[in-house]
């Protein structure tokens, strides 16, 4: 949640700067406004992809545990 708030605040600050007509930060002077927004959104995308991979890996691991318990060890009979 803190990362999302920080990201939201940075987007709001960049919007305020663009409205006020301030110059872009030194590292981003050559970038277009669309590229700046895309770079800021990348943090959200990478966090979401990591979360999706973690959940998917957990589901595959749980499926493997069930396979071993049910089919190989016959601990659980169906």
C-alpha cells in the first residue's frame, strides 16, 4: 500500500509540474511526457507481474503436494 501511495503521489507531483510549466528533472529532460509516465507506470507493472508469478508458483507447488499425497503415497483417498 505504501508503494502505491508513493507512486500515486509521484504521478500527482509530475502532473502539477507539467501544469506549472516547470522543467523536467535532469535525468528526464530528453524524454517526452508520455515516456515519463510510462517509466513511472513500469513500477506498478513489475510489482503486479511478480505477484502473479508468486501466486501461480504457489498454486503449482500446492498441486504438486496434492499429487504426491493422493497418487503416490495414497494418504488421501478419493
